[in-house]
């Protein structure tokens, strides 16, 4: 089960990768720097889930989620962002995201959100 980590900050991607492979050993993780790069990979590999930042150069995470879900409706998306405004959460869920996690609550909320997706593959918020 592959989970793609999409964030333009290399240190955060690597931190997430190392931490999550310890927390979710049944999953493998792939890092992508841009949404466009991730969409190409996802089209080819159809991963179980994508952890998607909102603010990235080029295509943002909301637009990428819309495109990803149109292409692969069964691939789950967790939006991971610094934005705590409810308008961002609403936009993410409207785009098809299965979860919305703020970076401030990263250590509290990300693993439970991913665990839920891996176990039951249902919609969460």
C-alpha cells in the first residue's frame, strides 16, 4: 500500500516519510515535490493515498486534489496544511479530500487519519 507525500519543503517530506514508515509499517511512502509531479506518478501507480500540501509552486493542492479524484476516485487524499481557516477545510473537502490536517496538529491527527484510510478506506474529516 503506497502513500505519496507531496510537499515542496524537502525537510518536511523527509520527516514525514521517516516518521510515517515507523507508524504505518504496512505502507510504503513516496515523496514528491510538486502537485504536477505527483499527478504523473499517481496516474501511473494508482497509490492508496496522497498526503497533499495546499501551498506549492505551480499547481496548488486543492486543484491537484480535484484532478486526482477525477482521475482516481478511489485514491484517498489527506490535505496537510498550515491553514487553519475553515474556508480551506471546506474547499479541501469539496475538492474530494478525505481528511484535513493542520500542520500544527500534525502529530495528533495525521496518523489516525491515515490509519482510518488504510483500515476502512472511508470518508473522514
